[in-house]
């Protein structure tokens, strides 16, 4: 039994076009015979011969009708409930649990919630396996509603049958069940009672550069004809590949065009140019484009691209890359600061170099990458700042640590000095970032010994090898004339700053010690010490003594005195002789007639000492007085005045011891007394002087005498000068004689010894 093709059994009607189906079904149902019978329209049928399990019931329906009832709505249910007879086991309908889902078996569609029509408290799956559905008909309650039941239970099969066949309507339209017949509701594109005609579309032609391949189902270029368009290699269809003729007689679109395949549009290169030749349109199949780059840029990639049939260029567009200069490395101890316009280290990149503190750039500050891919110069180096090269100090050593090169930034130099030398200045210098050392290099100065002075009275003669009085200086000491060195002749300054010994002294040469002379004194002046060089000693003698020898001695440089020391000898007085008519008796203490010698004088009889009895030799070398004379004893001088005439002899002196005077009187007078007197040793005359007594006029005599004097003078003038002198003398003596006549007159000591005999006659 073929299945009916009808609106209600159409898959499209089930569950979606419920209203239409309901109307049609309802109409069909109204023609149902309530018993098993053949009807040429959609009808309900039920088996009234026996009951079947659900599977058998379905086979029954599908064998004799179309299938178990599947169309369901409330009115239809109500209708079925009203027209079907009550049956004790009720009726199977076409719903079954498949995979635990209630499913319309005719369409294998799940039962929707809206379409459920379960009886109260159903489905309850009582006793399990209640996988099939029955419909209560004319039940006391829940009539027309569903109940799940085990499928093995036996119930009546409730079937339906459609009147349309599969071949109805030329299979080009829906077969619509009508009462006992059907009509064709032609599908679009078809028309005619049995939909035997197809709608025509305009004929199509192949496009330029392309082809056309059509498939006609119902005739050339009719409904459902489909035409596929193709294009030659390098061309592509612009439009649908396939056009189909629609039910309205129109193609589903415009016929496509074969257009040259388009390659992606190429843009001018950044920093480059594009030069294309287009054969079929811009950037279409077979277009060729060549690329070039600006100065400073180089093409990376193909020079020429061609648009292939695949719409692809034969390669990727090249890039204009800036020419690369060699990559610059950051200089050691420096920094690199680049400004890149087109990429690192490329054309027009400028790189500035800077150096760390303590380093200076040797080379250009800035380099630029040229269009030739070369830098404008060589990259500079950061070279450590240089400090002046240091030399080892004289007499020292230099030990440097160079971190960045000889005598450059951060170099440190330590100075040390040889033995005997000490560093004057910093031990360590460091080269600063300014290229200067942190200080002046120290010098190695010879260790200093205490400055030596020339010794007093000496000289110092030093040889300084490294500076005055420093290490290795040697000093020789010498002394002035008259001085000798006491100590080392030579000292040397050691590395410890000490002399090898104490400086010597110059001590004055010593002369023998002098003692005071006997009877004398010593008075020394010592300039350099007792009895040493240049000491001078003056000798002096006691009173009465005189120095025999140099007064002064001097100690010479040879340690000898300039002379022998003098002696003090007693002062000498003149040698005294015994006086005439006397004797001398001396006592000498220090030598004949020397200081303190005393001499006593004595005179013979008739002589008297005129002077000191005792003389002493004084310190002056003189006698304490004029040595005395032994003078003859004098008697009073006698004067023979006229008329006395006196004639004396003076053997020892005038009127002295031994003198004898003889008297006489002039004429007219006579002598009264002794005519002779002798001077005795006691200075007395042996007798009184006599007198002359006048016999005649004395006055006359006197006058005569006076006048006679004048006359004598006159005569003398007339005679000779000698006579004059004698006359004067004579007169003078006369005057004296007058005085001597007086015995009381002073005799004085002026007399001279004379032996002349005075002639009173003259
Ligand atoms: Ca049940």
C-alpha cells in the first residue's frame, strides 16, 4: 500500500502549517466511514478485526493505509473521540518514545510541548517500558487524551490514508487532497494541470574571455536550467558563477563578466617609485611593475613583479630599505646616541659619540650614514684622558697601575725612595678625569742629618752629594792655626739621618804652664784657655826688681811661648866708690849695689862728710841721696884789710884744714898778735887773727885806696885788657875779704879748694 501524498502528510505541513492541515484534514475526516472501507481521499481507518501490539498495528496501517494516525489537534481529537466507537483497549496512535523522546514516527519529529495532549498524570510510565501511546476514546474521563502504554499491549490500530500518489502532478507540484481527488499545486517554475510545462528564461551567451556550460533539466534555458560561466586563464568572473533559471523565468542574476584577474594594488614604495605597464587594466593579469628606490635606499626584493593568473604578483613587492651602514658599536667607555630616520644604522642615521668621565673622544663626534652606505668617518675611540707621563723620581722608584693605559685616567702611581732618601710629597698620585694628577710628584730627598756648624775656631768642609747635610754627605773638620781637633776628622751622614759620630771640637794648642817669676808676678790673658794658643802672659816684678827678658810672652800655634820667661832682677844702683878722703862700707841684699843695698860713708880726719851718711839703693835704681863728699874742714875766712897784709897758703883749700896764713901790717901800722895762724882739723884757727894798729892817717889811705882804684882802671885801659880783668877781679875779692873779716859771717859751702896763695899786694 503506497503512502498517500497529501498536504497533511507532507513533511512541510507537519507541525508548522497546522491551520491549513487542520482544515484539509477536517474536511477529509468529515468523509470518513466509521468502519473499515476504501475511500479515495484522506481518511481515517481503524482495525476492528483484532487488536495488535503497537508494532503490528503500525505494520497494519502501513500495509493497508498510509500510517498510524499522526495528525493531531484538539478539534480533530474531539472529532475522533466523537466518531470512533469506544473500545476497551483504546487505539494506538503514531507516537513512540525513541531514545527516550516522544517522537512522531511518521516524520521522526519530536513531539512538541504545544502539541501534547496527555491525560492527567500521564505519561506516568507505569511499570516502565510504556514507550507507546494510546488515545482514550469515549473514556469516562480524559476522553481524547493520550496515555503511555507498553508497546506489547494489544489495541486497535488507528490508521489514515492519503489519496495523492507519488507520480501525481508530474512530481512538479504538490498534490492537494481534495474530496476524492486531488489538484496540483505546481511548484514554481512549472505550470499545467499536471505541472507538465517549465517556465523559460532568456537564453544566455558565453562572456568575453570566458565560456558557458549549461545544464538544462526541463529544456534549454528553462526553469532550473543552470548555467556555469568560466573565464580564460588570467581572467576571473565578475558575477555569479552559476545562474539558474528561476520559476519566474528570470535568471538568478546577471550574467557575469570575465574580467582580468586583479592583483592587489601596488602602492608606490615608501622611499621608492613604481612604474607599471597594464595590459588589461590597472594591476590586472599580466600587468608588470618595476620598482626603484630613492637615493640612499636599496631595493630588497624583485625589481619587477608580474600579476599572475592567480591574482598574485610573482613575488612580494620589494622594500626600499635605507642603505645600511656598518653597525656601530658603542665605544668602550663611551656611549652611542643615534638618531635613526630609516632604521638602525641606515642612510641618514646620525650617531653621536660621547665618552665617560675620564675619557675623551678620539675622532669625530658625529658620524652620518651616507647614501653610499658608508659612515662619514671612522668611529671614534674613547681614550682615557692622559695625564703627563711620570718619571721615577731621582733616587726613587715609580710603581704605577694603569687601568686604561699608561698614565691615563685612573692610573695610580706610587712613589718610593731609595735607602737614605725620603719622599717629600704624596705617596700616591692618581690621574683624574681632568688629565691632571692629584698632586705634584713627590721628590726623593736625601735623609737630612742635623746641620753641622763649623766648630769654633775651626772649619767645616763638607761634600754634599744629595744636598746640604743629607745622606752620604761627608764633612771633614779642620781647625785654625793654634787649635787642634778633638774628635773624628770626618763624619758621614747615614741613611738614618744621623752622623757617624759627634762633631769634634777645636781646642787651643797648649803651651807649658807658666809660673810667676821669683820676685815677680804673672798676669795672663787666656783667650782660649789657660796657657793655650794666643794666651798672653805679662810679667811684672816687685818694686825694686826689674824684668830681665820680654815683658810679654805669647803662646804660639806650636804650643811654645814666644820667649823664655823673664826673671826679676834687683834694680841696680850706680856702683859707689869710696869718696876722696873717705871710706865706703856697703851691705848688699840682692847683689852689689842693687835694690836695698845700703852703703855707709865715713871721712878722714880734717874732712867732714857733706851728705848723708847712709845711702840706700832705691827701687828706682837711685841712691837715696847724693853720695856724700868728704870735704875739708874750713876755718873762718880771713880777710886782711889794710893795713893788715895777709899771705895765706891753702894746701887743702881756701882757709881749710892745713891752711896757714901769715900777717903783716902796712907801713904806718904795726902788727898786734900772731903773725901766723893755722887751720886746725876742728875748723878752728889755731889763733886769733892779729890786728894792725895805725901809726899814720888811715883816712888817707882809704881814699887813696879808692882813688887808686880808679887810677888803676885808667891805667889798665891804657895797658892791656888782661890787666883790666885782673883788676876787676881783684876789686871784687876785696869786697869779699871785707866780709870774711867778720868771724861770725856764714862760711857757706861755696868755697873751693885752692892752693893758690893770695897776694894781698896786688
Ligand atoms: Ca500510562
